[in-house]
């Protein structure tokens, strides 16, 4: 079956047009095989499936039966769009925390060095300057290949991409040819999907197992799982470290709310980001750029000009010397990193942490995040995040189960997130630092199955204006 002989490739029967190739993928709520007849009725001339359902007439339709249609869809998408990843320098980053910041800043850095680039991230996808919205960390393989084909058409040389464990397990990146894979860290997340940490690790490692011999595997050697990631890789391994010896190293010399002084491979440079986790992110960016052939001095200069990705330690200054910090931290490790960073910088100022946990997601991290918030903050406001189909009160009860009796005096619970934000700001003492954790760049809240506009920036701005009246 030659995929290029068809007018369209899709796994969505609603998008089928005459002459299309339809791939019947088994999902978690629906099975594409149930829609094969509908796809044929709409003019599909090719079908890739795992079986032919009883009663489906495939007369005049080219049918290919395979063991795994998810994998087949990815390989078909690669062929249909003429193998675009082979025409780009494709860099993928995987890990629990830091993926979005790293790929976003790599995209900005290489553009500042004069290259045309593409970006595939949690926040948005970019083909050069053109923005495409996204709902998933790693989008479906048809969209992935379509976007990369557009990058090739627009003259992009590089593509920087977040690679999620779910994206690897579901074969969304199968067939793509990566020039580099970057590993940031591995901590507690997505156990609602993977069930066990061992399975989560296996899916991350699979990405490196599949890298070709000519690729580079860039790993954080300070994370105990870093060496595990590359046990079976064919790629050339390069290491980076903020604590020990490695191919590339960085040390934090000093920092304040405006930025930090780093010594990277022996050269000191001032950067506009803060926190040890951002020292790792910037070192990964530097190491990747140097490995890809960029000039070291130019890279260091470009690093000093970079600003954080949206919703990653993003500061908003207000009346009474209050600073609100927006951050996407939604895992125990990420929350601990951000609070540790802010606690060190806040000095004598009161540190207030506002957070919630997403519904229909890993429940085991909820009490742990409460313990971390209370241990590292002067005051804690527990509220909603994206409750989805769960009862927000039940989510908050799970979070509160991690509280110790001595934590109750400094903990406030307000289910409505907008009200919680306003209360945290209006009751904050002069000079306070308020962390709004979990939403970051998101400008919506998911309640039930509905996505509702919800901008923390707007709420903070309105509250600050109220304080000035």
C-alpha cells in the first residue's frame, strides 16, 4: 500500500473525503473499527485495520490488516508527508519537568542565532512565526508529520519537540528520525496512566532505545535515572551536570529575583531566569546547542538574553510590594523546586503558595503536594485546578489528607480558584511573594467536559487594580 496514492490520511471517520486512507485505531473510549463502514460510505479508498468487522463491505477498497494500527498510523503519516523529520534537525526532550521551558528556549535561542525553526510544545506549536494551538504535549502522528512538512516547506532547519511518555507508548513519535534526544529528569507523574513508576520509566527509556546511531543522547547525569535511559541506546551519549562532573557543567554563583549568575563550562554569564531547576534547563539548552555545532560564545550571549517560557516563574509586580509568580508546577518535584527557589529569594518576605490538583489524574501525588507546600511556605491556599469530571471537594479532601495538625493553622481552603487568588492577594502582607501553582500558561479551566476561559493574569491584574482604588 502506497500512502501517497491517497487524497488524505486520517484516523477520524468524520474527516474522510473521497479517495482518503482511513486507519481504524482502537482508542480508550471508541474503536475506529466501528466507523469503518462510515468511512467507506464517505469515499475512503484505503483502509488499514486490525480486523474487518462483521457486515462491513470492503469491495473496491484496498485493505491492509496489521497487528497494531497505532504504529501503522504513525508510519503511514511519515510516508504520506514524505518523511519530513529526515529533512529537519529534530531534537526531542523527554522527562517529567522542564520539557516546555527547554524546547521553548531552544527554539528562541536558535532563532536568535539566525536559524528558521519549528516548535512542538505543550504551550503551542510554531512553524517559524506561525502559531498553531495544541491540546496535548505530544500531538497525534498525522498532525506531527503535517506540521513538520510545513516546517520543511517554510525553510526550517531545526525542530524542537516535547516528547511525552504517553506519546512514546502510543506510537505518536514512531517513524520520526531524531537527531538528538534530551533527558531532563524523572519524578512522580502520570501514574494514573502508566500505573507504576517502572512502566513510566520504561516508556521514557524507549525513546532513547529507538534513537539511531548517528543521533546524540544528552542526559542529566545528576538524575539517578539518567544513566538508565541510555543503557541500550545506539546514540552517542553526552552528559550535563549542575552538581558533579560531566561533559558539560554549570554552577549557580548567585541569584536574586531578577536572575542568576551561572558558571557554564568555566565561563560566567548572567541569565534572566532563576532557580536551580532553570540552571539545569539552561545547561541542557547550552549543551544541546554546542553539540549541534553552535559557537559557544554566541550561545552564552544568547542565553543571557533569554526570558522564561510563558507561565514558568512568570512574575507580576503589584501594590504593597507584592509579587505574584505564575508557574505550571503540577507535580510534587516541580512544586518543591519552585518553592525552594522562591524561599531562597524571598528572604524575610512572606511566601504564600496557592495550588490545586487536576481531576481524573494521578491521585497519589495530592497529599504529597500538600506536605511540600506546607513545609516550604508561610501560608498555603488549597483550591481547584482543572477538576474535569471529579468533584472539586473530593480532590481537595485528597490534598488535605496530607496535612499534619500543625499545618492547619496556616492553611486556607477555597474551592473557587478565582476567589482563592483574590483572597490570597488581598490578605497578603506587604512585600509578600505569592505562588500560583499548577496553571502556568493555561488560560482556561476544565470543569466537567467544558473548557471555560480562566486567566490568572487577568484575575491578578483586576485584583491589583482593586487594591489601588
